[in-house]
């Protein structure tokens, strides 16, 4: 049974019955059947095998699961896979092109902006989204722009430094 | 972490959503950005049997200048409220406060309508729109009705919104150059307010509302009356909790919350009365 | 690769300049995999056919288990089995381990992965479910019906000692142990010192319970071999080697059949230095069912089921002479063990036992006693610093109290008490030898960087009566005491393992080098740093070195990563293994070049004959000769490989001074950190980039204890801070940027001159911040603020002093 609208007629389906979705993830179109309750983070991790996106909490607090939905950072633990139907999703695996890390990834490496690396994919996705919205931020703006991402290792000092360096094109 | 199973339907329009929630009854919940509902479902504090997804109703995302007021579509995201030129010009308090909701990821998904319809007293925008004298447009099977914010909130997470109604628009009076202040007191920036205050004043007119000071957003009428009667800010702020019913939680006792409300009302009003300064 | 110029350090032994690679800010080789999502954490592993484990956990802090009905759960879709403690009793050869019986009469209740008769904390496992999916396992766990008889909770460790409610019936008391350390030059010296003191202070501090909150919750996967009984255990652990031994002992599996792998591990901070019920259950059930079994922890579960930290009540008394010079220290601790003793629970307060005199010159007049007590809360155990932050907090806060008594500036009191540079190596009251230090230099550097006199001057004008915002400055000087540890010292503390570390250095035929280390990194960058040590020793590029670790089949010997031990023990072991390889290579070179071994110099990756440097043989050539074995000296084995197990002769003693400047809003109680300066001395820095990262992270974690974090329990023993929405790990905008300085006082006890740095920031920060907060409010009559110095706690404190008539 099709539960997507494709037009303006609503369709209903049985409780928990799978829904077909079309999602472009890192440039590849995926057509999948998912349970409505499937979270986007579980969809990318388990259905697509993109395990770079991590889960660090169950309250939308830590931001480890941040991905881009149509170019903006969102917490993929608080988005249903069905809500991403027809959207473009970029995960951490989608940032590097032909084996070359993105400017933000390089900035994190060059400024030692990561230690254990668990928060890092979400942090990099949030920081990348931040610079799209605020291309030349102050230190305060960087800190506020990353308020939804928790890190336990770095004390944030070098993360902030990395984002500022990336913005400055260093 | 994993919500209980539910049936998922999509609405193509507000009218269709009204029909669907009417059809499925009280067990159905509307899903907009999902940033109020999904966290509750993940902790299984909410287990609706049907989700009606209105997130794709693009024509409910807008900010329009309507002369004496600004109309904000219910599905306008916090980020779009924050950056709206119309709101920055005519209702800067709302735009400013929207920038304090959650964090950027939340503001990319969460919507003003979802936040207000959820009626969480700890959320910022219900109190901000209450202070601003906004009205909410509710669409039901028999048509639309317009409910003033002051009559909308009924209790913790409850409002006059009927199960078969959809909040479709928020109408906010233009501030007409009124001074304003917004104070959100948190332990961490991403947290809900321990106490929040939205305030504006223009001559003898004012609006003051409190976040997280009772089971609903609280209109601090006594402060507004006192200001209208010519009381100074310091004295008026002492009346901050006259309408409030604060509860204790992990971060604050009733006494502390009461004290904070007075301090923050005073500060918000002082900011509002300071010419040419933005908070 | 970015390399910034760095002043070369001096070899403490030879006096020669070292540091061709050591001392450079090499970027981490670990990063690309972590930055691109390629790194695999335990929960990322694809394990076909794995069953999912979920635990049924007690919702009561203290309750008798009357009955368990699993029938509804067993019938649910996807459920393979549901087990209670009774069902699994035959699988355990021993209870879960506590490796640190601190006293001979320490009471330790038998602790099994599932409890059978009584639940002793919220989260105690009472049953478990195996199912084909995680959702099915968790749904079924909710369907297990357990009938409980709730009993009174015990949440106050001081009250627990009254034994009004005894948690473990078989022990008859809630007291686990009392451990004493009294050191006196002559009997009665402590009492005499207090009687004769010009000044005394008596302080009580509460180290609130903390949740470690590593960003990666725990995860486990046990994969049995279909034939032969071998088992591979993947776990998000800091201690694969310890876990291997303990798994073998607890389950009665021949140790050689157990392999433990720690994949990428997302932080630990001590909380993954343990042996957990879920690890043992996964192994036991995977063997029972003959299929892989995995478990992953949700954050809320993590708050209940992973060990907590700190949780001590501290009484400290100082005696000082008329100049403020310390003459005696007396300490009484109550350590909240939680419901059970985990791997090193009872030893955590003891790790701080030697540090309650801080970095100060104290005569033999020290009286320490710690009592460990059971409560109905999650067990405590190691958390970044483990006993040493608590000790440093007590002495540094009470030094400020003493300064107020004496009427001198806190910096000045410290100056009068620091162990002098010239006193090193310094034999402390305890008999421990502090290897090196220059406390005054670090303090003066920090004071200058923080503009200490300037802040003091600003306070005079700012902190006037009625001031809405008051300025405060706080100092803390610390010792880290790390490099755990000399095995004989551990023996004297009844720790049931050694403190050595193992390293193997193996030269491959093409002169590439494999290093096998027993350390187990989880964010510290060992692969990068260890390759730098080898590069310098062997005269190769760091890129030519691979570092293997965290898999007991590849690195069979090791004691893992905790207590800032990896570099001063594991790193030194690697340097020593390099020496051994070079010694063997020298024999081959001498043989091939037909000269005496002692006539050969080794430098820059080449052996050359003394006096005739043109007669040389590159290491690469020797490596190949060792491989082909065509022409080796008689009796010499082919290949270049050496293994070293290094048992350090002493702890290492990093030190430093941190200074924090805060502004406190007296109306709201909000504390804002204006400046934070940390001057740390960890001896020779192998990679300053990594050192700075460790300090940054440590400082913010310590600052976070001071201002944000607390595991809050209600009187019924329910944890109220179970998520990251309630338990306040701060984000970037909630904390300051940091100003770092360092001095370098090489350790004389090891050839690298290194000391370790993993915990220094955490140890230094908490008292520096709290001293600043109290300093800001001292003019209002405030002498202490309970941690965390939340707005509410600060406001409450101000209310109480103004009620007592404090000046304002």
C-alpha cells in the first residue's frame, strides 16, 4: 500500500505498515520501504549502512546525529525517515569528494578539533551548515552556532578555532 | 529512542488535515516539524496511533504584512521567523526571541505553529506571542475561528484547540516602534528557560508575559496595569508573579523562580525603556 | 602536514637536544577516519545474525524481588529467550570482579550480572531478553512482569553509616571499609601540631556525584566461533586486556580462548575502565546460543547503568604556624561506593590519599582516613582524575580558607608553602618521592598571564556594597600523580594487578616499523604520539611507523589506558623496545662492517664508525640483512624485533597552577567565567598539539563540575538527571576559551622525560573555579558554595548569608 501522497489525496495505511520513500543521500537516490516510526538516523545507519552518523542521546540534546536535510543541519534522531521523503540528505560520508576532505574536515584536523571523534561527524555537519548561514562569524557566533552539539573531549576550544579558521579560509 | 508504532498519513492541505484528524479522532496527532512531538514519542511519553503529517503543506509557511498586523503561517520555521525582514521591521521581539528557541538544528525544523499548539509553558514563543497580543487562527471542520492568545492556553500542554482543529496562522499586531526586551534565563543556551520574560512598552501601553512560570504561559497583567497607572519599572516588576504559579524543578525552587521572574521582568522592561538599544 | 617551529627540549639524561620529531605539533593520523565517518565504533560493526540483548532494570532503588513472570515477554514477536538471574546462575564461575580490596576486612557483596533476590539501585539488572531486533528486545523487556517489595532507599552516605537500613543483608552493615594513612615523625605529632597551631581551618566539602557521559554510550558484541569455543568480545572499553582476563575468570572460559577487541572508542573518562554486566551477559549468552549477541546502551540507560564519579564527603583540617606555613593535615573522607563494588570502586578515594597536602612542604604530620559506604545508587568508580581531583579540591579550597584566616593573599600563602625547586627530588611525608617540580615558576607564569594584580586592583573598585556584579579570582596549584604505577606500590595498596606496560617494536623487511602497544587509546592519539617516539629513536619518518593496539590477539600483553599512564609507562616502554632493537641491529652492523659494536654510532637512521663517518650502514640495510639472515653473527636470531615490559620505578608528577577569573551576578546567582589561565608542566611534550587538547578538555570537564554538573537523586533513590537535557554537559557557548602556558621540567625517572597529562586539567580546574566564585562573594560573608555553583546554589548561599547578617 502506498502511503505517500504524490498529489493531494491522503492515503492511510495500517499501523506501522511500511511506507515507500525516495531519498537522495549523498547524491544517490534511494528508494526504500520504511516503517513510519523509523528515525532518519536509523535509516541512514542501518538501512543504508552509513554508520558515520552517531547517536549520543535520546533527547535531541547532543547533536552527534546531525546531518544536512536539503542543505541545513538537522538532528536526524528527531526526523522520521518518512519526513525526508523527496529530500536531499547529506551525511558525514558525503562531505569528502574523491577522497579529499572538505575544508571544514581539514580545518578540524589542522586545529586538533577532535579527540575521540564520536561527536565529530555531527559537529562538522553543524559547523558546515553554520558557515553557510553566517560565512564570517565571530567567536561568539561560532560558539552560539554550535550550541546544539555536545563534545566531552575537546573543551570546544579547538573546535571553535577550527571553524574560525575554516571561515577565514586558512 | 524508538517510538511506538503508529499509522502515518500525509495531508496535502490544511483542510485535508482537518478532515484526517476528524476521521482518526483523539488518538491522531499532527506532525509539523516534529520537534515538540517526536522527542516525547521517543521517550514513549506520547504514543499517538496516527500521525497526520502536515509538514509538506508549503502554503502554510509565510510571513505577510497585513497592515496592522503580521500574519505568520503556522508552518513557518523558527529560523525563518528569526530572519524574516517583515518581522524584524514590525515585530522585532518575535524575530529576536525565535533565535533563542532550542538550537540551530531545532530552528531548522521546528515551527511556530507547532510550538504554540504544543502549549508547553516552558517554550518561548507561546509567551512571546501572548505578550504581543497575538491571535491564533484555528481551522476546523466548520471553518476558521480566531482565538486571542490570552484565551488559548488552558493548562499544561493543553489549549482550546479541538482534536479536529489545526492551528494555521499566528496574527501578531505590529509593535509600532515600541521598545522591547526579552530575557531568557538558562543554565545552558540550548535549554528551556528556567524563567523567560517577553516585554514591550509604548507610552502607557505594555505587554509582559512569562515563560515557565506556571502550567501555561503567563500574562503578567498586574505589571501591565501598574505600568499603565504610571508605576515605575522597579515597582511594577515586583508584581511579576501575581498571575504566576511557578513550580519547583531540578534547576530552581519556587522561591528562586519567583525572585528570578521579578529580576528578569525588571531587566526586560529596563531594556524596553532604553531608547535605541537592542538587547 | 603542518609543523610549527618549537624550541627543542633537552634530554634530561644526556643533556643533548632531542626532538627531531618529538616536540613537533604533528597532526593526528587518527583524524581522517574519524572525520569522514569511516571509523567503526562498536555499534557500527556489521555482525550478521546477531541477537540483541536488552535488560530489565529495577525501577526501585531498593526492593526485594518477589516474583518474575516472563511469559508475556517470551511470547512476543522476535523474542528468542528471556532469562532471570536464577536461569543463568550456572553460567558464572565467579562474581563480577572488584580488583581492589583496599583492606583485608573490606566488605564486598557478591555481585552478579543479574541480581536474584534484591535490587539495590535503580537500573540494577533483574532479567534480560534476547530477540532478533533491538526494538523487539526492548519491547519485550518492558513486558517482563516483576513483583517487587519496595524497601527504603539509602541516598545519603553519611546517614548510611548509621545502618538504619542495611542494603546487603549478608554484610550486616553498609560500611565497606575504613582505610587509614597516618604518618607522624613521632607519635602524637598531628595532635600536637593542631594544639600548637597559630591558625587552623576545618572545612567540609561535598564532591557531588557526576555522570561521566562519554559521548559514545557503551556497546558490546560477543561473537562466538562456531567450533572450538573461542569467543571474540568487541566492547567500547578502555581496558581490553583487563576485560579479557576478567571475562575468562568470571565465566570460567580458558583465557586463551578469549579475544577482546576495543574498536574505535568514543571517550571513556574512567567510565569504560570497568567490567560490566552487559559484557559478561553478551559473552555468556552468545556461547549458550551459539550466535553473536550484541547490546548497545541508550543515553538514559547509560545514566543508570554506567558507573558514576566523585561522590565523596570531605572533612579537612589544616594547621599552620604564625607565618601560615602548614604544620599538619587531617582528613576524614566518606566515599559513596554506590550499591556494589565495581572494578576499582573502593580504591578511587585512596588514589587521592597522598595528595591532601597538595604541592606543599609538609612535615610528617598527616592523618588521613577514608570510609567507604554502600548506598542504593549506581556504583561509583573511576572518573577523570579518580581521587586526585577530590584531594586537590579539598586542599586548594582549604588553602584559601587558611589564607583568609592568616590574612594574606591566597597566592602569597601558596608561595610560603610550595615545595621549593631546590628540594627536588623531594621525599614527601608519605615516603613517596616527588620526582621534579618548580611550582613557583608555574604559579608566577599563571599570575602574569591572568594579570593577577590587575584583577585584585579592579576588585577594589568593582566589589563595593550593592555591586550587581562582583569580580572574583581563584588559584589552584596541583600535582597530577600519574603514570600508574610501580607494581610494588600497587601491591602495598592491595591492588590485585601490576602497573607495568608492554611494547613490541618490530622492523619489517623494508624498514617499516610495527609497534604493538598494550595501551588502549580512546581519543588520546596514541597512534600519532607513539609513532613520533619511534621516529626519533629509530631515525625514520613517523609515516613509516604503524601502531597496533586494542586487540588482545595482536597486542596480547598490556594494562590499558587510564590514570594518565599511557605515555609515562606505555610510551617509555616503546622507547626501551626501540633501544633493544637498535642494540641487536648494532650487532649485525658491527658484523657486516667488521668492527666492534662499541665503535659504532647510531644517528639519523644509520650506523657509522666513530671517527670515520663515511663508513656507514643505513638501518634499512640492516633490517633487510636481519630478514634474509644470510650473513648474521653466529648465534644471532634473524629479524629485528624486541618486546619490553616496563614497570615504572615511580609515579610521575605533573604539576601546574590554574587561575580563573569570574564575575558573579549577585541578583541571579549566575557565574560568568571571564578568563581561564592554565599553566601545566607535564615534562617533555611529545606532541604539544595533543597536550593542549588534553588540557582544554580536562579544564572544561573540571569547570563543568564546578558550575554545571550534578547527578541528582531524590529521597526515594530515583536519579532525576537521566538525559543530556537534564544532566548539564555544557556546550561551546556555555564555556570560555582558554589561555594556556606551560613550563617544562623533565621527569628524571624515564628516558623521555615525560610525565602524562590526561587528567591535569580536570584536577586543576574545579578548585580554581570554585575559589574564584567564593572569592567574588567573600566580601558578602560567603565562605563556601556547594558545587555545582549553579545560579540557584549561588543565590541560595547569598540568601543564607544575608539572613545571617552578612555585610552587603
